C-alpha cells in the first residue's frame, strides 16, 4: 500500500450525554467515570497508539492522589483497553498526579473513525485518605507529548493534534453528599392547593 500522506490523530474532550458533568463523588466509590476523551483518526491511514499519560490535578495544593485502579474503557464496547500505572506525583505541578497507560496490544483507531474512551477509577475511602475530603480534581491529557502514536501503515510517528490541555469537568471528592427526600403529608390528590404546599 502506498501512503501519499501520513495519517493524523486528533484528541478532544467528549462532551456527550454519557460524559460526566461537574459533580460530587463520594469517598470509597468504585468505578467512577472521571472524564471521556475522543480519538479521531484522519482519512489516510489507521492510527496506532502506544501510550497515553493522564493527569489528575487539583487546585488545592494539599490534595492527595485519592484515585486508584485507573483504567481506560471503550464506551462503545464496554471493554477495558488498558490499566493505568498507580498515580505518581507530578514533577512539574503541585497537586497533580500522573498515570501512564501503555497499550498491549497497541490501541488501533481505524482511519476516518472516532473512538471514545472513558477514564474510570476507584476513590480512596475515608479511612485510607481522610485528607481527600472536599478536594476538587480534574482529569486530563495536558500535553501533545503525552500521547505516543504512529501511522498504522506508514509507521511514521504522529504528533497528536488537539487544544491542549484537554480537561474534563471538575469532580469534587467528599466524605458523603447531601440527598433530599420529601414525604407527602396528608392527601396527595383530590384536594385544593394551599400555602402549605409551598417549599422554601
């Protein structure tokens, strides 16, 4: 096969309905979706991805690593495509922790298609990490160099395109979160509305 032009790989944040909004997550939770990323291959050739570095960062400089068992899951199949290394403190930013995902076998994005992958993680329990309470985190791919990819046919190294840093919505870790419940007092139907029906 003759490749007239090397392929391209563009990465972006997935903002579809399945992606997590900014929210509160409870300590001890398992399999929490921290963010989703789109990998789009151009028309020239399939893209092969060897490695992706994901960063969990916090605006609070005292925030601990908090997350464990990071894995990358294909949203279309539900299959886990890689498990990330344990989070390590970043050497360039305070309150940031990186996890390296190495793909074995290589992750393939077929030309002219887009794949969406979500980052799942377990949240440290209160007893394991009491200082994680009330800390905000953002998962992201910060730099183009955090993605190692090459053309499936040309075997040429490809620099990932995208508007870096790619940052998902903020996830705030709490010991617990408030839920509201309402109990009907008296008849719920067949009655006239009154001032007692007002809330707040």
